[in-house]
């Protein structure tokens, strides 16, 4: 190829590339190319550091449902207005606050990309908040955003009204303290069906122990046309259903199908879920039937004097729930 022609082509290509680069340097502002990249009215950005109420560093791990007081340390809360900004080399002449700070707190779960507004009924300082992380999180955080109306005098003597800003975010892990809320769906082969499961109530209860309502449905639990609720069960490893609330009437020759229902508020450890028939209730279940069989045949094992259907469930944090449902063997 002619060297002169090749040179002209390369110059042309470079020119096109430069033109394209100029046109697409801010593609997100298409249609608003005249918009300035710097604010027309500068406003202070003020440093903030979130600590506990004593000014100490926040712990790297906090507990679900346990209140913790946090504090936003920033000059935006002081009576004297700021004259400098931490961004760019701005100086604000004769600054004056025109209002109190407007502050917003959030509890964040980075993994779920979720932010929950925080509010409190506690009597705390304007730069403080009592937060209650209600959901376990491997990567949680607390964030604060504050703005405050102010005025200053520009170099040309004009009075400017703006809003100063200050913000920060501090990360922590939120540990899980809530046992699983699992139950059982039971069906007698060629017979009645029923379900029994707990739900934490009140939710996010602290201090421990947590409590739950027990729900019953189906003919097997004498609730064929409704969901029956019984309050006052302690959520944990000793959930013994009272006979008056939900006894199961079975024959010695019955075969039942069993299915685990429910879940955990964080992560259920499915490898540790166990169910079957045991002798007595409370403490470690003394199994008398095969464990985790989809069908339990009562003719295949010795039925104890005081039989219970049990469910043993744990979550990834080690919280444990053991549910005992009484069985009445009828002749």
C-alpha cells in the first residue's frame, strides 16, 4: 500500500477516535452536555466518624435484636458553622447555620443490598441513635447521613444559601440468636392429616428466651376448618406441645408420612435436622423409630409407654429447636 495513503488513513482514524472520545466522554449525560461537572453553588462536605455512645470504635460483631447506641461525631452538629470543606479547596466566608441538622440513620445488609431506616423512642442526643439490628447479616453496617441549611458570603459579596453534608458508614457482623421455627406436616396413610408449627411472637424479642405461638391445622389436630393458635410457648430446645393443645391419636398399626415445614430467619442447617418417634419429652430425644424416614411404620418398632413425635432442628449459628408432639395410641 502507498505509504502516503496509509499515513492519511491513520490520521483520519485518529481524528475519528478523538471526536468519538469527546462525544462519549460523559455518555451518562447525553442530552445535558452543558451541565457543569462541578457544583454551581459549593457547599461544605464535613467529616463524620460513627462510634458508640462513649466515642469508642464500634465492635466488629453485634447481636441480632440487641439495642446498641451509636453516635455520629461531626462538626455539623456544633454551634459554630464550618468554614472549610473536606472536598476541594473551598473556603466559606461568614458562614451561618440557618436550621438544625436533619439526620437519617440506616441499618444496612450489604450482601442483600438492603437498607432499613432506624428510629428510636429512647431519649438520646441529636447526634445519637439506638439501633436494633433485627436480621442476622454476615456483612452488616450502620450508616448516617446529615444535612444542615447554612449561608455564606461569596467572594463577589453575594449571599449564598446551601446545605452542608456529613456522612459515614461502619460495618459489623450481626450474629443470629433466634432458634429455627420449624414444624411438621403429618399424614396418616389412608387417614387424617395435620400440621403443627411455631412462629416467633413477639418478633425480635430480647432478652432471651424468645417466645412463640404454636399453630395447628387439619383433622389430626382437631382443626379441620381453621388454623388454631396457642400462645405462650418458649422457642428453643424444649418445645413440648401440651396434650390439650395438640395430641395425635394413632393406632398401633398406623403408618404416617412426615414432612418438615418452616425455616430459620438466617440459615437452617439441613444436615442437622432430625425427626422420628421418641420415648418421653424434654432433653435429648430418645429415638425409638428410624430417623428421618419419610414414612414411619409403627409396627416396625417397640412403641414406648409415653411416645412423642419429635423434630430436632439447628441453624448455621448453632441455635437449636426441639419440638415434641404427644402421641396417644388407641386400641
